[in-house]
C-alpha cells in the first residue's frame, strides 16, 4: 500500500510540478525551513521555560499562549512543504530508513505535542517534574524529526 501511495504521489501533477519546475522544490524548501524555524523556535523557548531556565517571572500558561500560534504555523508549514518535497521523489524515499524513522518520530511528536505538551503548556499548576520531562521530550522528539530528516540525504 505504501509503495502504491509513493508511486501515485510521484506521478501526480503536484509531484511532477515540484520535481520538474525550476521553482517548485525551492519554494517548498523555503516553506519547510520557515516552518522548522517557527516550530523549533517555539518548542525551544517553551521547553526552556518548562525547565525553569528562562522567563521564570512569567507564568507557563502565558509563555505558552505567546508562542502557541507561531509554533502551530510552523507545524502547518512543515506539514505542507514536507509532503510536497516528498511527492517530487517519493519512490526514492520509500527505501530510505532515515525517512521512515523521521515519519515515526513525526507521528510521535505530533501526538505528544497535541496532547501532553499542549496540556502542560496551558497550566500553571503542573508539577515541576512533569514540566521538565515534557520540555525534554518535546526537544528530543522535534529535534529527532529534524535530524532524521537531514539524515535522509546521507543514507
């Protein structure tokens, strides 16, 4: 099924456009980098606050509210640009171990981000250990997605 999906994506009009146009892949890359900056910037800032390393005088919920919108814009940008880049050469990714690791980490990071991370960043009364573990897990998962994605080009 995944092989059929990869074949379909690469043959689709969008995959063909991104692959064959002079600007398609470049535009997708720019959006991906823009999304990564917003996503990781927000996660880093929030995680450092959860760990009590910065902005200690501001409530966790306030910092969360301040960065949430930009972090979500980053997630959306990466979830639009990433599949666009994948569609251009989907069959090459199909046999890539780092690609499948990235997809597993991405799924885990999204579920984590939209559940526990979101819950903790909206609360000022979460236990400090839970805050710290949540901050560390967010950093590990999201940076893991980035490292695995970068590893695709090397393996």
